[in-house]
C-alpha cells in the first residue's frame, strides 16, 4: 500500500536465498538475464517456464486432489514456496478455493494443524514472552505491515479452544485480504497469542506446538494483551489490527477497551454485523420497505447476534429514529427464552433489548406473539427453523426474511431447501454456510452466503488508503450499504441477497472508497478525497504477476 518506505529488511536477496523466499520467488520463471545477474545459474533446471505454464501444471495437480484437506495442504505449501503463483491461482479460482483456504476447510486444518504443520508463518507470541513482546515483534523480517490478524485461539470458528492450532485462522483471513482486496502479501502479519489451551488432548499430544498448559486468565492475561497492543502499534504504526476468534468473555470486552485508542476491530462482532445488515438492506429493497418497517427476532443473543442488533440500531438512528424506538425493532431469544424486561440475570449487553413483554419460553410462541418480519439464527443450534416456524413466518409475511447464520453447515438452523419448501418459495433467505442452488417452480435460486469476506477485506483496504487512526461503527455502516448497493437487479432476479463472490474485488474497492470518505468526514484521515475514488484505489492493488528483478 502507498505511504511507506522499504518493504524488506533484507535488501538485494540473491541466489538460493532468493529461491527460498516465497514473497520473491518465481520458481522456474526467472529469465536468462535474471539467472546471471542474481546468481541463479545452475540452481534451476534450464527450461524457463512462464507463469501461465506454471498455472497449468498447478491446475492439473490440484484437480487430481479429492479431499479438501489435501487441497488445503497443497495450497499452503505453494504459499510457502511461491506467493505470487499462490495468489494468482486462488484469485483466478476464488469461488472454488475460498472454502479451502478459509471456512469450512480451514476449520478442519486447524483441528489437525499440529499434524499438517510444515513451516512456520507469522509470529507466535507466548505468555512466556510477557515483558518482552516488543523484542519478539522486532524479529519480524519486514517493516511495512498494513494488516495484522490476531487470535488467542480460544474460540476457533464453532470448534472451540484449539490453542495455538488456531494459527490457521489469521493466515487464512490474511490470504483473503490479499485475494479479495489486493493488500500485498508482504504487508500482512498473522499473530498467535499463545496463552495455553483448556483442551487436555492437545496439551498432552507430543506434537502440539503451543504452550502445553491451561490458559492464563485474569490480570496476567489482560496485562499480556495490553502489552501486545502497545508494542504492536509502536512497532507497526500503520497497521490495522483485526481481532479474531477470541473467547466470548473477551471479544466484546477487548473491542470496547481498545477501539478508541487503537486502529483495531473485531470481525466476529463488527464484520458479521455489517454483512448481515447488508443482507437485510437488500431484502428491504426487494420488498420496497425501509429497515424501520422490519421487526427482527434473533435466535441467539451472543457475540454475533448482539453485534448485528447494535449495528441495526445505529443504522436506524442514522435514519432518524430515536435510539429507544430503534432498539424495539430487535428482539432476542436465547437459551433461557425471550429476553424481556424483568428477566433476572440479564447482563448489560442483553438488557438494552429487554422490552416490555411477558415471559415466553418457546421460539414458536415468540413468533406467534411478536409476529416478526425477519428471523436471524445465531445460536449454533441446528434445525430450530423447522417446518412450523417457517410455516408461521410465511403466514405472517408475504416475503419472510430468514437468515440461518450458524456455522458450520451441520449447525445451520435450516437448509436453503427447507426454507423454500416450508414457505412455499416466498422466503428471502441467507445462510452462514454455503448451500447449493435451490430449484423452485422451475427456477434456479442462487443461495446467498452472508460471508464476512464481503466486508473485512474492504474495511482493511479503506483503512490502508485513508490511514484512518481508528475503525468506527460508521465505517461498518458504510461498508454494509456499499455491499448492498453492489447487488444488481440481475443478482436479485437470480435470488441473491449478496453479489456473486467472483465480484468480491470490486465490492472491496467500493467498500474501501466509502470507508475512506467516511474517515475523511470523521476527521480521522488527512488524505485528499481524490485518493478515495474507486479508480485510484483499484490502481494500487496488489497484482500476482511476476516482475522483472533487474
Ligand atoms: P455465542 O456463543 O457468542 O452466542 C450463542 C448464543 O446462542 C447465546 O446467546 C446463547 O444463549 C444462545 N443459545 C445457545 N443455545 C441456545 C438454545 N438452545 N436456545 C436458544 N439460544 C441458545 O456465539 P456467536 O459468536 O454469537 O456465534 C453464533 C453462531 O453464529 C455460530 O454458529 C457462528 O458460526 C455463527 N456466525 C456466523 C457468521 C456469518 O455467517 N457471517 C458470523 C459469525 C458467527
């Protein structure tokens, strides 16, 4: 990205070191002149292969693999050898490779990370490094870091505490920053904060690569994360820091603690909220309604659900509603029933959605009493949007909005097919996991996946081009609106609430442009508005093409 000085502390890499540097390596593609000038003569077979020929070989080998985890391992080892070729391949095959390098396959990869581990990538900062985190960060070989994704591995996807095996998540998310938003791979830094794991099986496995101890918690853990935030923002002052897959008890706590002082955000909360809001806005435009005409009932009131509710409220307030009235558009049902005023034991985050209503302890009854226009599943409980629930939604609404967001597929509240079947095809449906197209009344409906990858790469790009000093909720609102605006009439006629994934780079550029302008309006950027046109942003994106090294 613009702004910075050198990209590598090791200038003028030559010979075998050049071939072994995945950021610089072109494999067998070096020209004769480069081979002479860079000390490569003899270190490579004589034939020079173009990147296109390399891609053909890659296609053939990848195409022979049947198991998704084998594909993940294959692509990881390519990334470790030749990042330019890796990114060209995944960018040209994004729809096929995104579920491999990210969810759902990355979840399988993390579960067996210690077994498939070949070569270290990113930084591991262990609780034993407390007091010297700044020194560890200095070991990173590059000065220019634009985006950091950090996790402590406590809540990896829906899979729980994987400890240091969770490193696959920051690596996968950063690959999407490059593939979907053109952030140069050399400016991406995955970080694992290794504070132990509660998983005894992992701790006792001789192959486990993290600290084989129970998690450090409480004051010592908080001091460790505080030290990390201070040190990382001093060492890499331009970097955006994305928090990812921290445990529930820490995710929103850290967001509140750091968001005003650091350039950081939490994708599980804010990215999820923006992608879901975008889907709701598209549904509204299909129905020719405003968001203020919707009553949204959430099944689940955790990190994702409350984050979505809070962003919906912000959108409604920006649209002119009083905050208290805006909150009344969101209702939450959790493991203890409907959240209502007077319910005991509600925490502060849930209390703001405790509206006047008598206690209701089944979701079906909540639907019959509240008559929602939309239901959003975010509890990780499969099959709760069953036939009676979907029938009721279709009886209440001409076009019921049903978002079954729980991941992975096995936890989804209903399948796309069930949603169509039990609403007689009237549903506006989105899911957390990918579902195949649904044939209904002789028409093929493309199923919309509310994938956070529509949002976070564009947010990151917007922060990079604006240099904004923090990430605000308004930026996520703008991102949601831009994403919804990117849905065309043709997309809608195919049943989509989100644009096709293959258009994601254009979506990221549009989001980045909106985020940059928002940063300017909020006086968080001193860059001129001309830097935020889509054309200007598109012109600086990373392209996975070999460059001459002479
Ligand atoms: P969480 O653990 O923070 O929250 C889960 C909530 O579900 C809690 O409020 C809990 O009380 C409620 N719940 C659990 N069992 C219940 C039951 N039997 N009946 C009613 N409520 C119940 O989890 P989270 O981070 O909010 O994630 C929830 C789900 O959303 C996960 O499956 C996750 O994969 C999914 N998610 C999807 C996306 C996306 O599609 N873009 C993004 C983030 C999260």
